[in-house]
C-alpha cells in the first residue's frame, strides 16, 4: 500500500477504534473520499464491535459471567492488535476473524 494512502487514512483508522461512536464518525468521514487503509480498519472494528454486542447480550445473558469475561478479554486483546496496527500504519488483520471481517463488510 502506498505511503500516501496510509498517511491520509491513518487518522480515520485510529478514530474508528475509539468506541462505536468513533466507528460511526470514521465511517462518515471515509464515505466522501474512500481511503482503502481507513476502510480496512473500519471493517475490522465493525466486526469487533458486533462481536462485543453479541458477547454482551448472548454470552453474559445466557452462558454466564465467567465465559463472557474471558471472551471480553480476548476481544480487548484483538482490539489492541487492531488499534496498534492503525497507529503503525499497517493493515494487520485481527487474528481468527480478520479475514472474515474484510469479506463480510467489503462494501464499507
């Protein structure tokens, strides 16, 4: 990926990792002039955000707090990996589901 593309999209990519509001703001910022680097990280964060919601509603609600806590911790580690990748200017997919996030949300 071109260095200029990364530099132009880096701020949007970082914003996408700052809560759901940040993801929505980053999506809006990226909608007028698409940046492939920013879109990559927005897709990663949308996937992580959906997993966080599923964990909060389903796992905590029906399976139990200990399992939900472990999954929350794993999701936090995946969030850190993605966030550090955005800061470093790398398109580093989150382990396990990063490829699927890119495929599922390819229209972003």
